C-alpha cells in the first residue's frame, strides 16, 4: 500500500494519497474464513485436518526446530520482549501486563509447539497514513519520513506448495528493499516486523539478514529486542501484545515506524532512530513486502 501510493505520486497520477485500513473483529467471521480453502488446499491439506494459520505456522516452527535446533525458550523471548515494549505503550492491549519466559511456556498449547502467548491477539481497530511527495512534505507541520527502498516476494499460496517452509520470500523482498535504499541491516536502528506468531519474527530476522539462517533462535535469546535494547523490534508491542486489528494489523508496524522516526514515542523512544526496516507478511510466509523508512538525514 505504501509503495504503491508512492509510485502513483512519482508517476504523476496523483499528488497525495491517504492509506486507510480498519476492521471490527467478528469471531464468527474469523471462523468462517479459517474454514474456507482453495481447491488445492481442499485436495491436499484439508484431508489432514484444519490448516488455518496456527496449524501452518506450527509446522514451520517444528521444521525450524528440526533443522536448526530452535527451542521453545528462544521463541518465547520474542513474546517477552515485545510485551515489555507494550508495557510502555498506553495504546497496547496488554499495556502494564508484563510476562516472563515461564509465562509463555506455561500458557495453553494452541498448535504444538506454539503456546497461547506466542499467538497473535485479534481485536478491532484502524490505522491511516498520508503519503505525499518529498517536496511537498517539507512544508508540512510534522517532520517527514521518507520511503528509501521497497521490495516484494511471493512463493506460494497453500503451505504444501512452498519450496521450503523455513526460508521465506522475505529474503527476496528485503534484499530488494535494502539494495534500493543503499543501506544494510547493520544500518537499521529498529525493526518493525509482522508478528502473527513468534516464529514469524524469528524467520524475518534471519531472512532479512539481521542474523544468519538457522541462527534466529540464539539471536532472539541473546539480543535485547526491547525499545532499550541493541536491536529494538516492534516497539509498540507488535501484534502479539499491541493487538492485531484484522486487515489493519500490519499497518500498526508502519505507523510505529513513522512515530519512532519522528521521535514521537514518549516512554519507548529508540535513541537516534533514523532508519527502520518494516516487513508485511501474508498467508503462511507466502507473500512478503519490505520497506525501508528513514529521516531527512538519510537522504
């Protein structure tokens, strides 16, 4: 949505675009969507039982553990650090409600090996962004945030058709975005990564180049990913602790990135935040979009 708006402005189709997403959470609608599958999924996945998002990402987590030795504790660190971030965000669903690794591991099993506190929290909500030209943005009230690079990648619809379930199209999307921006993961001050499950964040960090493939587990366990840490990740709490407002869920990662770059996140501000990597995810790690956002000093 963000880069398509920018492309429309750059090509002269329009001068300003407002990007809006919102949804009122309806448990019945969610159940209906989860029970609807394409013809391919009905033929090859449904006979083995429900293949909703939780089941799919559980398979990914199991395979990642098999291939690389990733542990439950390592995934739990993602949930704990993001909850710490949420505790500094009054708008988060779980504001002021910290958790520990033991809390995560002792929470109810949803789809082995994923526990309740490793799973996204649906809610109602909305978000909006205004995209305009860099020249026009200079005269506006708030300091502008610039789109430095973009990239997309796709590999499958149903998980059964993924060439691999531990390496995602994020690898392609992120590489394109970093190349366009002329920066590397080492230049990034904050990561805003789609986090429907803890394993999603772990694989994003690997495939985007913040650590080597297979090292996501130890990386998440050893790295402080809070807003005070070495590599802040999802400083608003992410969808795991801020909440996932349906179709607007991924938009919260963009709005948080913009606020951090503007220095508007009192209580959880990342010092000297100038470059943010944002990733949006669709399906079971099948559709990915990466963008690099920066301040005027990065131009």
